[in-house]
C-alpha cells in the first residue's frame, strides 16, 4: 500500500476545522493614534500570497496543500513573525530555493525582473523595489511550539541581518496535513451507490486571522494584535472540469495554469504532463487596502468561501454490480447443490425399481421356459403318444 496515506482517515479534533490560521508579530512597536500620526511606517502591513492546490490523482494519491508567501516591508521593525495552524500534525516546508528559477519568480510576482542567487537568499530586482526571498532553515530560523495545534516562530530580526537594508523580506512556505486537506470539503448528493455519473459540491472555506474563531490561548499571545495586510492574493488551483459556482469575494481573474514552470514547483514525478491531462484552472481573488470601499477596509482578517460543482465518474456502481453478480452466482450454486441430490436419489430409486421389475419378469419367463422344455424333448424322442389306453391295444 505504498503511496497511500492512511492518516487521512483519522478525524480532526472537534472544532479544529472551524479555527482559522493566524499570523501576528512580536517585538513590533505598539501602534497608537499618536505614533500613527508621527510615524506612519510603524503601521506594519504584510502582503500575503495564498495558493491552495488540489492536484487530483488516482484514489488516495491526490495532493492538497497550502502555499503561503509573506512579504515583510523593509521599514517594518519586528523580532518574530508567528504563524499558528490549529493542527498539531501539520507539516512545514521551505520553498525559498524554488525562486532560483527566474521564470517561476516572474510568474509569482507578475513582474519583469532580474535575479541574483546568494547563499541563503535569492535577490529579485524589479522596478522600484528589491525583494530577498529567504531560504530559511527550520532548525536555525524557526522556533516550533505546540499550542492548540502548532505555532511557528520565524526569527525575522536575525534573518534581516543577512539581507541588504533596502530589500523587503519574502518568506515562502508550504503547509500540508489533515487541516489543510479539510479546507476543501466535498458534499455528495443523490443515490451515489447506483449512479455511474454523479455531481458533488466542493466548498473551499479558508480563514485567516478571524478573531472571533481564535482559541483563547492564542488570543493571550496577541500583545500587539493580529498582523494587518496591505494586499491579499488567494489562488485556488483545481481541475478545469470543476465548475465555479459562487464565492464570498468577487472573482478577480481565472486562467489555465502553465505546465512550465509549475510542474517543477509541485515536485511531482509526472512533471511533463502534470497540468496537461487533465487541464487545471487558477481562480484568483484579490483584496487591496487602497481599493477597498469605505467601511470595508482590508485589516487583519481575510475569509474566502467558494463553491464548485464537480461531475464525477462513480466507481461504486461498478463494484456494486460486480458484487451483486458474484453474490447471485454463489447463491445459485448453493441452491443447485441443495436441490440436485434429492432429484438424483429419486431418479436412482425409480430406476432401481424398474430394473428390479424387469429382472423379476425375465427370471419368471426363464422358469416357465424351463418347465415347458422337457415335454417337448420327450415328444421328439418317443413320437406322438396314443390318446387313450384302448386305442393303444388296437
């Protein structure tokens, strides 16, 4: 059973699916009305890139993971960036080294740029800014704690010492596990067991920094509150046959994903045709603080609810019909074996009686012939006898 992750069958702890992913900063100057008026740069706002991947494969080999890109401005002063996921089994992976591929870097930032590879970072130069994509080490640059899930602390202050002063810091990471898998829920409708083709509803429910859903122990850690965002880009990558229905945010754009360079980015063995058969579509939702309407400014919270309709080929009917056929075959053999011995006994018994009767009749005929045979022999030897005694004397 190589390649099948049986941990997927384990249920999440109660309430875990309702708790959001949370991000906050430690060591940042506390923002007040006075400090905001005198020093606007103390209002730290992060730019977020969220990529949720549903790379569908045969049976349990499908991939579900969430890639998070966090851009921390060079003017932001903080010691640690905390990322909390309400799942103690969640796995973290660094993706900073992927940006050595210039084509991938251009696709992510949608800019014409030049890149310079360093020992621990890739510097991307684009009009008006420089971004250092840092290749972090989980042992040296990240503190991991278990607190109603898993909390990752990125040592931003120490990382900045290795970068240029004029560069913005960009962290790119991947989260995978049961919680990430459950961000996409599937609801099946109809008599699925008897339908060869059926329709299911897929729901994506992503929540970032939703204060009302946070655990109390997490709220106690928020000395400076949750991190605020300047931009949030959410990309959902699903097979093109999934039909988009609705979403809580206005859909910004949609397009087919290119097999190059994203197949190498996913790290799949089937790189040459990963996004070719089937085709995949990228759905893009975008929120920017400058473009928000009054009363709907982008702050700390981002929530996306999206619904898709998926038409699926049912394997269950095939196996159901196969099992029914096998069951009927077994039942017919059983009934045949129960009925056949009685018929054979009846036939054997009637045949034996008939044979006995024939044998008795044959024996009787033989005896009668034996009784008649001596008279005939005597007649042949002595000739014809006289009818009376008187006639014989004449």
